[in-house]
């Protein structure tokens, strides 16, 4: 008579049990994956915005130069009632809108050719050409335009035989520099939006007798418009907050220049915080409009 020995069941380790648990609970797994970046977003980004908003209600004592932490609406009252700051705000928004419109008009044909006309090799070369400016330094590109727009720069040298001169430094120069800097941010969303248009829709439009212009106007343009709006978010917001390019190629004041001067020169941090909320408020309204136009659905 023989006896059979039974070995005790091996219990899975903690790592194995945790893996099984996470596999069965997708929401817990997603929450653990998103917790670190969301915590960083809340602490670093939303936290800094909250500090800025709170600081905007403080004031600076004109005699001692110290910050008075008693809440006050004096900074916002100055911004709303002063003609200077209203003019600067309207100028900044106007330049941002002009840059956005310019980039949209330039980017759409380029993106359309990349998505619908160019072959695979030409598309790859164009994609590299669009991304290449993003690999160089921001300051290098701005100072390159500073040299181009100079009185004895390349632009005036090229226009001299025609009896013309360049715009020099000023608002037009700022518009040109911004349009160049943010153009890739408009091309890429439009390119992605055009690629997502089903080829079957274009073929059906052709089979039904629609001409090329009609197909573009009634199919391509409406379906690509949310991508244009998505690209405009980048160009508009980046122009609103920039202060380096206007400082280099222009003496005109923009919102960013006023904020920078009050932080580094005047030392009025509460007023700088209050004026910095202006582009934040503008972008909130802009994002709400973009959402109504379906921009986020195309991303």
C-alpha cells in the first residue's frame, strides 16, 4: 500500500495579485496611470494660476514699495479705465487675429497639397520642411528676422532695384515674425484634418457630377474647418502671450511686454498678475467658441 503526498498550493505573489486586480479593474488602472500627470497639472499649472489670480487683488504701496495683501480691485479698475491699457489689449488681440488669419491662408494650401496631392516621398519631404523650423531656437529665428528687416538688411537689398523698401521695425514686422514662427502649428492640425476626410466622399461627389470647386466648398472645407479652428488656438494663444519678438523687432507695447516690465523693472507684481489675467480670460472665451465650432472633435 503506497501513500501519495500532496504538495501545498502555491499562492501567487503580491505583484501577480496586483497585476490580476488591475487587469480586472480598468478604471483603477486608468486612474493610477493618470494620477501623476494630473497631480503635476494641478500643482504646477492650476496652482500657479490660482496664486496669480490671488496676487492680482493685492496692491503695492506707493511710498514703501511693499505689497499690501488687503484685497482690492484697484488693479482691474486701472486696466479697465486706462486708455493706454485698453489700447494695448486691442492691439495685441488685433495682431493675434491677423497672425491667425494669415497663417490659415498660407497653411491651408500647403496642408492640402501634403494630404491630397503629394506622393509619399514628397509628403515626407514637406513634413520635414514644416517641422524643421521647430528644431531651431526661438531666439535664433527672431534675430534672423531682425537682421532681415534691418535698414541695411536682406529685404531692403532685394527690394532696392524695384524702388521699394521693407516695413522696418514696428507692428508690421511683429506680424511678419509671428506669422513665420507659428505657421507650423497651423499646418499640422489642418494636415491631420484633411487626411481624415474619407476618400469615398470625394469619389461620391465626383460620381454625382460635382465639380472640383463644388467638392472643395461643400465637402472638404466644412470637414477641415474644425482643424483650422484647432490650429488657430495655437497661433492665437501664442501670439497673445509672447513678449520677446515684439521687444526685438518693434518698440510697440503688447500685453506680454507690459507684464514683463511690471515684473522685472517696475516691480509691481500684483498689477502684472492682474494684467496677465486678461489673455487668460480672452483665451477662455476663444476656447469656448472653438468648442462650439467643433475644434476639439477633430483632435
